[in-house]
C-alpha cells in the first residue's frame, strides 16, 4: 500500500488534531511559566538571525508531532531534491534553482553555475562603471538615476532591497515603476533628467503588458528630450530572454542580461533582476546580500527539521492553518526600511502556495496558503492591531526586529524595540475582565460604569507570535531573511503537497484582459457577460479611454 501524501492522511495528523484541541484554550504565559527553559529551548539561531517561537500554542508533544509530520511527508528528502536541482516544478518540467544564483560553486550543476558566474561578472562591471561615473548618457552627462521597470518578481524584490538598505547606498539613486497606471511612471519621470537617467527593463518575454507599456512611455520620454533612436543604447538595459524584441525596441544584445526558465520571477532577486540594487548599493554590498542568502541556504541544507529555521516556520504555518483554522498570517517588521517586506512576502507566499490542487492535479480538501498581510511597526499599532488584540480571528504574527538601527537617535530606536516586545507580550497575555475593571477604577471610573466598560477593555490574549530578530539590518541579514522566507514557503508547499513554483492562476486574467482591451480599442471581439458589457457600453457612451 503506497505511503500517504495528503496532509490529513499522515499518521501524525490525527494526533496533532487532538493535541491542537487540547492546546486551544491553553495559556501561552502558563506554558512559559511552567518551563523555565522554554524561552531558550524554543529559540533557534542561523545565518545571523534568531527565531524565538516560545510564544506559541505549542508544547513539546505538539512539536514532536509536527516533526513526525515532517518526517512522514519526507520533508528532508524534498529539501535535498530542491537543492540538487531535481525537477520539482512538475507542471512546467523545470527545477527551481534560485539557490544557485547565490551559490559560490556549482555543486554538480557546473554548466548552469558558469552562466550564473558570467552574469554576475557582467553585473559587477556595470555596477562599477556606473558608480565610477564613466557610463555616460547621450549628451555626455554621467548617469545619476536608475529606473527599474518591471512588475511582480521583477519589481517587488529589488524595490524591497533598495528601501531596506538605504544606509548602504552610494551616489546613484534607484527608482521603481511597476503599475500600468500612467500616474506611476509620470510621477517618477517628473523628478528626473533624461540626459542622466538609465532604464532597466526587466521582462523575461519582453512582452509583459504592464512592463512594455511603461518601457514604451520611457522611450518616448527620452526621444522627446532630444535623444535619437541610436542614442537609446546609452539609456536602456534589459533583463530578458527575448533579444529580438529588445533589439526591436532599441536595446542591443550587448545591453541585455539573461533570465532563466529555472528561476521563477518571485525568486529572481538574486539574478540580473537585482541589477538596480547592485548599482545603487555597489557590487560589494550586493555580494554581501548574496552571502547572507547563501548562509541560510547552507543552514537549510545541513539541518534536520527540528533545528531547521525555515522548516520550523513552515510547520508552525501548517499547525495554525490546518489544525486551528487560521486563515491569516501577519508580518510586522519593526524597521522602517523593511516597510516593503509584507508586499514582497505576499507575492512570494500567495503566488507560490495559493493552490487548490495537489502536485498530481487532485483537488485539495485542506486549506493551503493563508492570506499574508502586515505593515511596519509602529504604524500598524494605530490601525489593525486592534483586530489582532480583540478581533475574533486567529492571526499568527511574525515580528521582525533589528536590535540596532542606523541613525544616531538611539533613544528613539529603543522606543521602537520596546513597542515590538510590548506588542508581542500584550498579544500573549491579554487582559482579564478583572484587570480591565481595575484599570478603569484607576482612571477614576467607578461603580456599575466600570463593570459595564470592563468587557470593552478586556483582551483574550493567547495570540501566538514569533520574534525574528537580528543584530542590525545589513545586506547579509537581509539576504538571510529573504532566503528564510523562500525556504519556508517551499516547506509549507511540501507539507500541503502542492507545487510552489508555478502560477497558472495569473494567466486567465491576462487572457481576458487582451480581449477586453480589444473591445475598448474598437475591435468587435467576443461577447462578454452582461455586467462587463454594461461597463463597456458606459465607457463607449462617455467616450472614455482608460
């Protein structure tokens, strides 16, 4: 009889369901108090990061059950297969080799690694020549600004890195345009000088609708400034596989860097897609970003699930999604530089694991990816933390906390750290009805009024959270952090028995969009549903052109 591959069928699942029922009303604070060593034993360090998962509805028995689940799912073997370059993206018949992009050797994939190393050298040369001021625009002016035009994985990763590592940037400034809404590119171009601006067009096919529309707008802006078509090579680079389309646009092959089919867009930051970051930060800092990610790769490869940070985070995700019914996961970076992290992780996790069939195409009968959202601290405390503390939905939280900042305002940074620790503690402890009433009496509210108001101030507590800390946000720790979430996403997919590396759900909207655009441009086109037809009629009556 074949071994089970569905999450509910693993022998450990039945035991975990029973254990989750027993822990549902347990006290996290009580678990900490009962085991003085818990805060240490439920903490793990790797690649410059520390994961404290002691504030979870988890005890030793539940953790043992989760590790048994990982074993029954063959998680360690799947990790090894990923890193060996096996064809885990079965629907597209490709490996998923993003870890090779930051490797320092081929590890049996020597031919592909040689391509990666050659591309790195080209990236280094471009970063160096631009930062030296030797790369000149058509008028002879040195480049001062880089505009990355892409969308999805060709935008979110580089945008995050640029924002997170501002203390490490050099003289050049990177900007990012992704939205097909013309307001995006117009707002960016308004602040730039064509003579000193370099565009990087990131599109594997060089046909992505939003990216191509913005690239054409950028080219026209450059031509309108006085540049000739032959000048475009001084102002445009491309990261693409479609050299013919790039050449037709005006970008010669010598200005094109490759993208590979064995790297999905949301995993491509480490490739030439990160060129804008390599230029803005300088090559040495970009290399440190790769080093940090490689350190996490090595930890991921060499560690058993019980001491493997990405695997443990995946087990916690499955624990709450499957056994507690949690439909949300919240990421709260307490660092302004990491304000783009939730946006990046939304694509990474929900495009990877938002699937409703198994790797073999069978319908899943269990929940997969939770909705991921969040904001930088302390902004969220004055908006959605209300729901985290008193709402009816269970929302496990990852607090991401650099312990030191990059400014001279040390007292203000201490306040930031204090807020992070306080929020995690408040989620865990809550406030009892009696404590709420006592708090009201301390404010001078007495008698029946204090009793009436107390339920509104009470908080249930027992809201689980992890604290993922680092000494400071640096290129190395940022690289490790992003690689950590990449690997956690993969491990969750293996436990759910889904393919984390395709994204067929993106296709249908694009196909329908082409037909709708044709109708807006006056083509007869196919008939639409009544609701869409009504909107098309309204636009035609108003002579509006979106």
